[in-house]
C-alpha cells in the first residue's frame, strides 16, 4: 500500500495534468467550442412553464420566476441587482400584474436576492425564506487570490465565454445587496404550506449547493422551483474559488425529495426549465446518481487506503452518466468533487509519512533547481515542454523558479503562455476563467516592471 501511496504522490508532483486537457487525438479547441455552445442556455427569453407561470432566463445571473394569482403576482428569486430586476420586469410586460403579493428566496446567494426592492416597489409584499437564510455563511472563499477569478469578471470580451451556470457574473453590473429586502416570513421545519391569493405553495427545505436552499412546490399545477439544487452542469461540490465542500448526503436526499413529487415541470435557479414528467425525472435521477456515484466511489477508495491522487485518476462517471446533459463539467468537476469529499472525510494527510512535515516550498524548489543543473536548465526544459504542448509540466517547472526568484521575467513569461494554453483547452468555465485571469494578472505585473 505504501508503494501505491508514494506512486500517487510522485504522479501528483511530477506528471499531473489539468482536467479536460485536450489530447493530440482531439481538435485543439473542442472544449472551448463546447463551452461556447453551452452559452445558448443563457440567451434571453421568457418561458411559459405552465398557465400563469413564467420564468425569465438570461436577463441576470440567475432566473426570476413569476406566478400569477387571482389578484396579483408572486416572484421567486429577484435577480442579482436592481438594474437586472428592472430589465426582467420589462421583459415580463403585462404578464406581471401588480401588486406583488409575495417574494420567495430560494437561498441567500447574491445573484438570487439582489433585486427584491425593485419588484416590491410600493406593494409591501411578504418575503418568504428558510429560517437559516440570514444566518447563512457568506461567500468567504479565496476569491481573487493570486489574481485568479473563477468568474472571469476582468477578462476581455474576446477571452470570456461564460461562467458555467450563467452568462456573466458581475462583469457589467456588479452583484449588490442594494436591492435586498430581509425576509418577513421564515420557517425552520422541513416544510411549510402557504396559500397566497388562491395559489397553494409548499416550501420544502432542500439543502445542497446552499444549506438554506428551499424548493417551492405548486401541488395544484405540479410545478417545482428547485433553486440551485439541480443545474445543467455537474454540481460544484467543491468550488475552485475556495469554499467548504457542499454536503453531498444532504444534496442526494434533497434530490430524492424533489423526485418524489413527480412534477410535470421543474424551474432551476439557472438556465432553462425542464418540462414533462419523464424529462424531469430523468434529469433529477441523473443528477442524484452522478453525485452518489462520485461519493460512493470516493468513500470506497478511502476505505481501501487509496490516496486522493489515486482516486482522482480512477473515479470517472460511467458512460450513461458522463453523457447526461445535466452532468457536463461546465461548472463543477468530478475531480474537484473527489478532492472535496476526500478532504471532508479524511482531512489533509494522504497517508504517506513523507508528507507529515514536508519541506518548505522554497527549500524543495532550491533542491530541484540544483538537481536540474540550475535555473537556466529548468527554463530551457520548460520552453521545451511548451513546444511539446506539455503545458501543465511547463507551468509546474517554472513554479520552482518563481518560488526562488519571484520576479524572474522569463519564468513569468513561460507561465503566462502555459496558463493561457491550459485555459483555452478547458471545458470547465471556472477553471478557464481562473487560468486566464491569473495570466492576465501576471501580464499586468510584467508591464508594471517595464516589460
């Protein structure tokens, strides 16, 4: 077993490759083209989900739904900011009948709660949410550490494609709390039944991507609004930008809860609605089974003593799930989910005693550079790696140099080229954006030094 663990560590340190790196047998920009095609999900439109039920897609970072009542309207989620909310009101047109009698937040993410004041106007609606919404942990992830931004907000238009679950995340109009209104009606139980002007709603606590997420079930119309419980992309179980691993067991249970409703239509928090009982069941089943498969395989590997790197290399979705349109890795990835679940259950230690107290990065880099014959030899090998399209290896090699000489211009230039190449070959939007924004940040630093 020690041999297998050491092999995993060596592979991680020396020959790791980025997820979705295009092989020599594939067109160079296949991944980029697929991600571009995914942007069609974010085109602006108002979908009629059922009689009197509409959803505005593509006008903001998240969807806004409208339910007509006998004497007014109910709004589910409120867009990312007041500007987007005003655009959605215009798109709804005369389908939106005032007064707005109620607003329901599926969860506390700012892209879902930033435009409530615009919808409410002078109508004084009741605002519903789960009781944990106001105590939900804010997004305190690493954000733009080292110049990296998973949402690509600073990328030029010609570099940016999308943000995985939305066309853009604050690129033109920042997400703000300016339009947020606090809930006036909350519940802490598993379910809460509400009737608003003849419309029966069942609010169901369904934690997944957000602990406070609720689904809104309309039993008389057989429509469910799921928040971010299911999206048309592999779930972001362990976000690249730096957040706690999402609770996969609770997520799976929440999907089972929604499945048991046998809905005729499902409105997710992002991208288009899913209509037809069979289609809704297929989507929810694939999503549940995809998460459960990764969890089960990872936990089995942990019990067998495999390292996280060995699991990353071995845990792959079976073909029936890998081909599902709801499990394409535009936002989350299987690899990150494995890493997150592993860390959540096992912690940081991979079982190799060499890694209990490893060398400081700078000391290790100095040894590697010395063994290679000096900095120039490492630079030369990195240039060769670029020429051979070994972009990950090129980036890893010059990292040794940059640890020792943080302002080394030639090494920085190689890293920029390697990151751009890796980014352009990514199917995953957040990985692409992170690669390209770090490259952009490094270029700005070089220009600031007179380059």
